[in-house]
């Protein structure tokens, strides 16, 4: 995961599939994951930059079931309070 501090909040600029799965469950095994969850618990803004989600690179090759699972994880991140970096509104991925 690659994080940037911007305007008092965090922006996730790269989110690998493994860390996406952990965050969607509210788990933190690395320092970056702990930073994201702590920021959310403290009421700080956490944003997801466009193009940050690794799983979307596999849209053409992934089995449909696993891709759907990752779109569900993306929704979970949104429900945790992670917003789109450009607007500050909740991130709305393209889905399928």
C-alpha cells in the first residue's frame, strides 16, 4: 500500500489485493493498514485515488466470482468511510 498525507488526511494511491481484503474486514497487519484504520477511527479523511485498486487490472482475466468478491470488498471500503480522493465523496467504483 502506498499512502500520502494530504491536507490533514490520508490518500491511498496504491492498494494491493491482499491489503484491500484485510482493510475491508477491518484488519490491520501492517503499519500502513494500522494508519488507515486509526485515521478512520479518529474521524480523519481517508481517500482512495483513482487507479489505486490493483484488482481492477485483472478485469479482463479474473474469474467472475473472484472479481465480484473484490467489487464487494470495494463496497466495504466505501462503507468504512473511505472517500474518492478527487471529490471527498464516498468512492464509487465502476463495478462490473
